[in-house]
């Protein structure tokens, strides 16, 4: 069944007056039910005003792993919205514009196009009861980021073990820094797949100083079942 894995709000690199809304949908490569994603972003007092408040995201690409990337590139704000946070509600829709699954509301921080940032965070079961936490950092042109502290702030599924991790020694690939951890587990591993976890990722320099933290919503990906 299709699930929403994560979302992002980011300032456009090529057009600084525009922002991108990105929603990643997983587990729909075979059934191919989800055709669009409707997104709503509210107006919040004393914050830049989004326009439009409601939008439909078309499918931009289906990745090699089957994840679908839906993108809206014409969002604007009344002022610079970078580092402001908004509760974003997204609803998957089929070819007849009917709702697929339940709406998901997550708080997303607007990212600058040029700042070092976490591009994505995933938790995937790679073997029975063995999980891999992976995060990808981009934009660290000055090579300041040497580690990432990950804290589970809330969750709907079984308790993660441990609830705090420090990821070090990233792999450098095509200007990206890839942090991995293979020690993560859950108190009931068999029940972790498809559950929602809220993680705070704090990027750190060589002295352990924080370079910025953001909360992410991650849906645990279960083992791939061969047909």
C-alpha cells in the first residue's frame, strides 16, 4: 500500500523568489495508484505568507528504488521564508482524484537552496530484524560537517533502540556526504515496518558544535518481498 515517506520545502536555486514543495511516496511502484499529491500550507501569524495555500503536486520522477517524487515549483512567500517552519498536510490522490490512504501532517522547515542540509533520511530493514539508518548531506562546500546526531523525538511504532545515535565517518560521493548506522533496532522489530518516526538531526563540526538541527518524518521501510 502506498505511503508518504517524507516531504521538503526548499528555496529554488535558479529562481530565488520561488520555493519547491517535494513529497516522496513509496510502496506504489507495482500498483501505481498515486498520480498526484494535494498539499496545503497554512498562513501563520508573524511568518511569511505562502501563496498558494493549496496546490497539487504532479509526479516528477520515479526513482530506481520505486519511490515516486512529486514536485510543485511555483510556491512563493511574502518574504524570505528560509528557516521558518510550517505544518504541511499532504493527501495522495488516484487518477480519479480520489483520496488514497490517510492525510499526513508534518512540520517542515524551509531550507535554503545553498546551505548545507540533509537531503533525505531513511530507515530500512536490510535483513530480518536488522535496520540501516541512512542520511545524505549536500551543500557542505566548506567541509564543516563531520558528524550527525540523530534523536528520536516521537514515534507511533515500537520503541527505537537506542533513541539517540551519533553518526560519523561519512562516505563522500559526488559531493554528497552519506552517513550510515547499522546498529539501530526496535523493541519489536517485526512491527517497525511502515511506522512513522520523528527524528531531530543535528549536524556537527569537528569540535562538536551544532551547525543546525531540523526535525524529519521517516517511515520505516520493510524488507522487499520478491514476487
